[in-house]
């Protein structure tokens, strides 16, 4: 089939700048490889192209993933027109959990045949997660996979979850099995009264250390950014169109992208509600957010964001 790139879709091919000290671009423009972006227009052929200015090799920026690689998309047709909901799962070294988590997500998708999909973003996993994700995509037509060549961190993975989604609404859920992703359908029922639905854990099935980390993160984020929300790091449903226009400052290797999006959503008057969700013990593997390097980057990232955003940037 003939592949045609969209001419004006807000999530289509973009020109990106080099080097990006700050991700001060709309989410739709965050590059597929945000650490090595270049200043030329990228060719819509799928092949890597070197930047004429700096020589860095870049792949094309695709916002709708496999849509342009496997079928024909006309300029007049919106890539998201056939999908109402995307359940996006960012996974980094979650080989023991991924199939279980996607099984729960499929329970929601089955209730919306043809209108929902599951997107797995493999964030440069080294334990076989990517191969398992590919196997799930081969077995179930509603599952798609987007791979990062190297690990980009929480912010980079969430950016891809939003950019590569084909649905008008995007549910962001974890790959560790601590949230039943079938709850996405329950959240989706609130789309008439909210632009963002936040999951609030009724009880936390975590260690005291993890609970203290979460408490500290939310306290600092709410204090520095003036966020009026109880919690925002478990799962959430987002109407993608307005969020895609936000200019994101968060670095990809820090965990500040969600607080920043909520700050911008609150400032722009978007409707935000919360709903309780059950929280379960991690099935296997290690939590990634407890890495001291991630904690430090996120703390300094929040301080930097507060200073910049409070100045009206």
C-alpha cells in the first residue's frame, strides 16, 4: 500500500531543533529520539536521515505509529478518527508482568470493539520485554508496540505514550501490575464531565519507603506548582487534543512531566476530576522510581519547573 504522511495534522512529521537543552515544544513535537534531534525536515520514508547541520542520524517523527507503516492514510483523514481510547503502557524491564497487565487492559478493549487499542511503549528494555510486547502485538490486533532504542526515562516514555496513541482519549497506566488497567473503561465513562480523570489509590500496597517517596514527591510538586489534586502518579485518563498543544519543559529522564501537564491543564481551565482505584502489590521486578538518580533529577526538575512556570512561561 502507498504510505502518505499527513500535511497538517498536529501529531505529524515535524522539524525539530538541535540540541534540545529544554523540551520547550508541544508534546506533538517531542522527537522520537529526544536526545539527538536535528534541524532538518525529516523524510517520510521511515529510513534514518543524517542532519545536514550536525551529522546526527535521526528517524522520522511519527505520532501515529504503525498507521503510516502498514496502511494508507489520506491527508484529509484524521489518524485518530477511528479510535476513541488508547490504553498506553510504558514498560521498562517488565518481562514478568507485561502479559498479565495487557490481559487486564484487553478486558476493557473488548467492551469497545474497533474503538479502543492498547499501545505498549518499550522504553529500551534489556530483559526481553520488547520481544514479549512484539509477541502480544502479533497475537492480538488491538495491541501495538513502539520501541525506544535506548532507555529515555519516565518523561520520555510518557511523551511517546501520548504522541504515538491513536485514540482521542489516552489512559496512562503502569506496567507493574499494581493497577488493574481494566479500570480504563470506568474512567472513560466520565469523559462527558472531565478532560482529565486522575486515579487516587484507596490504599497503597507498597513498602514504607515507597510510601514516603510518593508522599514527598506529591507534597513537593503540589507545593511548588500549586496543584490542588490529591494524587497524580498512579493512572489517569487524558483528552489528548488540548494536552498535545502544551509546551513541555520537563526533561525526559525525570518524573516531572505529569505534574507539569496538570499545572498547564489547571491554568488553562481544563476539567479535572479524580476517581478511586484499587492498588495491588507489585507482581515481580523492581520499582524504577526509587532510583536515587531519578529522585534527584525529579526534585531539581520540579524546582526548575516551578521557577519557570511561575514566571508565566
